[in-house]
C-alpha cells in the first residue's frame, strides 16, 4: 500500500509578496517561452524562476539550476517563502469551465508527501505512460540543485464510497488559506489542515488530515500526471541513499503529490487529437477507400459540424471507439469495428487493447503504414487539444498536415485499469485538466 504523510510546506508569504496570484504559475511543462517571460515580468518572486529556470548565452548548462537554488535560498532568507510550523495536508479545490463547453466543474484533492516506490506488480504506486530521457534529466538537475519539489505528481486513488470526497467538501466549506483566479478563469483555493501528528510521525487518524491520509493510502494509487517527476525523484532518492544510508525514513524518500479521489465527482481528461503529416494525395484516397476494413463510416459531415462534435468531447465518457476524420474538404464520423481490430492490436490486457488511442494506432499502422516508432518520435504525427485547430492545420497544410483524426477522452477508469494490469499507454493518451498551480505549496526535502 502507498505511504502518504503530511508535511511542512514552504509557502509564499502574502505579507511580503502581496497578491499571491502574481507569484504562482502553471506547471513548467505547459509554459512556453512567451508565457515564461510574462510570468517573470509579473513579479520578481514568481515561482517560474524556480520551476523553469532559464539559461544565459554561453554559461555552463548547470548554472541555470544553481541560480534557481540561490534564488530559493534568498527567498527563504528574506521571508518571501516560509516553512509552515506544523505538518499538514493541504486541501485543494479548482473550479473551472470544461474547455469547449459551458459546463462548470469542481475538482478537489489534497497535497501530501507520497513515499517513493519502484514500479512493479507489488508496488503501491502505478504508472500508465512512458517518459522521455531529456525531460527526466532536466527535472533531475533541478531537484539535485534545489532539494525541493516545486510541482506535484498527480495521483488518483479509489473513493467509490465518497468518504474522502465528504472530508474534502467539509474542509472546502471553511475559510480558505489561499484563494486566487488564474488567467484561464480557474479559481484555486487551498486549506492547510494541521495533521496533529502522533509521536511516531504519522497523522492522527481521528482528524480530517489523518482520515484523508488513511483513505488515500488504502489501496494503490495511479500516477495521472508527472511521470517524469516521479522517475526523477526515484533517481535522486537512490543517489542520496548512497551517501546517507543510516538515516531512517529520510525526507528524500518522498515527493510532493496531489492526490485526487476517483469515484463521486467527475475528473476531466481532455482528448489529444492526431494530425497525420506528409501523406500524398494517393495515400489519402486509399485511406478513404480502405476505412471500411476497420470502421463503420457514418454520414459524412462538414468541418464545422465535426469540430463542434469533437470540440465538446471532454464531456463525453469516452471509450466508445468513436473517431472523427478530416482530410481536405472531406470529413466523417467513424465507429471502430472492434472485432476487425483484434489481429492488429499490441500485446497487453483487455483495458489497454480496448483504448481508443490504441485502436487508432493500429489503424494508422494498418491503413497508412505508419510505424508506431515513428509516431512515438513525433516524425509522422502532430498533436493538439483543439479539434478546430486539427482541422485548420489540414485545411492550411501546416507542416504537411493532410489528415486529422479526432478522439474522445480516455476514461479515467480505463487509466487505472491499464496501470493495474502493468501495461503502459501510448504517449499523448491523457491530459488531465485543469493543471495544478505551481507555487501554492513547495515540498522541501527536510523534516
């Protein structure tokens, strides 16, 4: 079973920095150069300086990480960030509009420390996707330099009974510690819940913090977002153990996690649409001619209708085997004929083989001879969260775009099932929304 603990977070002091909305940021992996420049200009203490340090021309590649460490040390020294006096869990609520729709949802979870475990059949922490070496190296160098987790791993736990949701809702009915609205209009609220720790360092199970820790740790958790951060933390832990092997339960055995309950409240997973690059006109004609081998082709539709149908796909449960296809001036809705796919699917459990993204990968290989390795390398496929953008890329021939396949989201339950089977999804299978703000809580690797 996973081990989850309260911790003493580093948090920005509003009396020193002023408006907390000016010092938080989206996570590093969704921030581009222009947005980073805006965040840096917004406030001298914006957390992006720690989470995504920029290099200077001609300097040592590691200097950016050392600069982040010096910045953090200065902020701790002058009171910009302060360490909470008591170990706590931090209840977190996001109120947001589902992209492409007018629907509003509320997502609640809590920040805590998650004990690191190597992945495997007996692990209490289960992955669902592969990672890329360059991203792992970047996060490792930052962690090694700063000794803190600035962004959380997001992990899902089973809450079919709704017990954890009830504890979170009760906390959210009180006055929040932090209340900010980001540029996308998402409202973020945070509550620090004192853990009332016992003498052995565990949380008091009679209080709300202890109840959340107990409920989230009752079964395996599935990593939803942050696989790179998790694998980086494992590497860092093993390195630290080499030099501090006698320390019991050291803080570097843990990392910052946002734990979200699966069960009562819906979680939002956005689909990632595929844009096929570089097809010749004959290839497109053959694609349309051979679709019937794997799909039932429903009535053809125009671009506006197709974009509208899949632009609101985040509200769909997903997993139905429904796709949209657009080539220049021509579109249709496709329904997978699952029996026809059987001999083309990869090895794995039923949960993996039933995923829409796996079906589409098999179709691309069979109908267009696009090798899965080329897809993984991004050589033949582009990606976008916007159905409208996918169609526009094809219409304008952006980067050789010739066909767009539109998807529904991957069901949350399927993600957990794939992880439980020990299987790994293709890249770009999931995009949990909204992202957790960076800078609300920072986890120092110290007690």
